[in-house]
C-alpha cells in the first residue's frame, strides 16, 4: 500500500482517486472544491486542508489539473517545496508540451523523478478504471509509475521523453475532433440524400470510412446504443474539453511549424459550438450544429 497524494478531484480526477483508494492505497486528497473533496472521502480517500499538506508524507503524487498554468503553480508552490525526498511525481493533466517539460525539468533540478501521463477514455473510463495513459519520461521512471497507473487504466503506453505524453494526447485528440466532424458531415449528407442512418452506419462501419468516432461514438441516435447521441448528448467528453485539446494542438503546431489545416478548421468549428452555449454537451453533439440546429 503506497501513500498517494491526489490533487485535482474533478470529473476525471475524482473517479481516478477513488480507484486508487479501492486498490487499498492510502490516498490523501485535495481540491479547491469542498464538495469534490467530500466525494473523494466517501470513496475512501483522506482529506487534506491544502495541496502542501496532501503531499507532505506522500510517496507518490498524482495531479489532475485544468491547464498548464495550474500545473506549474501547484508543483512550484506546493509540491516541490513540501514533498518528501524520493517521492514519484505523476501529472495526469492535459496541458501544453512546454509546460509539461518545464515542470519536469524543475522536478529533476529539485531531485525528483516525474512523468507526464495524460489520459484518454473520458469520465466513463475514469470511473471504470479503463483509461489509456500516454506517458512521457525516462524508461526507468515509467516503470515505477506503471503499477500505479494500472490501477486507473488498462492501456499504459510509454510515448518517450518528458512531454511526449502530452504530445501523443493532443495528436490523438486532434484526430478525434477532425474525425467526429467528418462522421457528422457524412450522416448529415446522407440524411439529405434520403439515406436511413442505420443503413448508412451498416455500410460505413464495415467499409473504408470506418473509424472510432463512428463505431464507438456514433453521433446520431440509434446505431450505437452506448453513444451520447442516445441520451441527448450528455457528456462523456465535453465539447469544452475537446476545444481545449484542439487549441493545444494548434499551439503546438505553430511552435513546431507543422501544417494542420484540418485541425485548425476543427478548432474553429468547436469554438462556434462551445460559444453557442454547448460547452457542457458531449463533443459529438457538434452534429446538431452541422445540421443547422
């Protein structure tokens, strides 16, 4: 049983911390939301009054925070000055590559081992413990982090050096955002041409147009019973989070000189969708905007 500090108990972090407690680890939890901390305590975690208090006796620190500025602040002000020597640091936030590498370098300078380990799989995966982790950091540190990550996910992939976990995450989600728009456009075209959605799904899901956005997350009601389309686009992965990842991808493409015209267009479309009041809807709900609704 490891002593784990978990900082950031939102829609993803809360279930992840609960799975660590379920695995019999001693989890000390902190979040700015008292309600989030209370929910974590109900799932077996122990309450900390601050991030600094949470990490003080920790052997492992796991963070799940909104953006790069929050990760920098928490590590520089709370974690690194207070955590015990020898602690392993795992940041599961989805942030910009530059911030991930900056914090990792700061941790190394202070004598700590760290990996960036952003996730894919949404709230459902966080709850079920089936997340995919894309991990950046030295091979030896990845090996130390893996047993902890395996309590929260089922696919643990070493993506390379520090920051590469973030790089893999934003590339994956840029592809996902683009493909969801493509699938949505296909169904809207089919609708206007008189095609039944189920029949179109039956064709495309077994043909060259098949992809994850279609087979697992079909944006029209009916063909995939578990998809958010069948519950009025109640979010598994919000449109706001997709927009965040697309904007991170655009930031990275500008910094690296990569051409991502479809990624740029996807970011613009999701920006329109979010700004129309759909930030909390599932990202697959963009099909309604493309349908003119």
